[in-house]
């Protein structure tokens, strides 16, 4: 097997190992993001699809601007959703970095 194929396999194995550790936190952040998005949707009288879309897009810190909360409380909740998205992105990036460190460690496990 080529070195790059072995390295890729080790990376994915390490990713899986790290994700098994942090999945409860990732799941909690994802559920909080969706729940807050649905709360904003309920307060703004949006459909369920629009609410979930808003929560996910805001959590990914993309925020296209096609669905925008107008109330002060819902805007504050949107800020919280954005912070949760930043935490989620940081956690996923940390898992990837840790997996890359493990995969490139010459001593191996």
C-alpha cells in the first residue's frame, strides 16, 4: 500500500476515534442550534422549514439574509446561534487537527 493511502487511512481512523469522544458535545450543540432556530421561527411566525433553515444557516455563520428576524429578542437569539456555530466549527476543526497529528505521528499507536 502506498504511503499516502496508509496516511489517509490512519487519518480517517483517527478522525473516527476523536469523533467518538466528542459526539455528545457535537450533538448537544447541533440540537441547541436547531431548537433555538425553531424558537426564533415560532416567535417570528415562520414555517418549520424556514426556522430550521435559519438555524442551520446562522449556525454555519453564513447568514444569507433571506430570512431575517425583526424582533430584538429573536436577534439576540440569532447571536447565540452564531456563537454555537463558531463553537461547533472550532470543535470539528480541532478533531481534524488532532486526527492529522495522530496520523502523521511516526511512532503510531
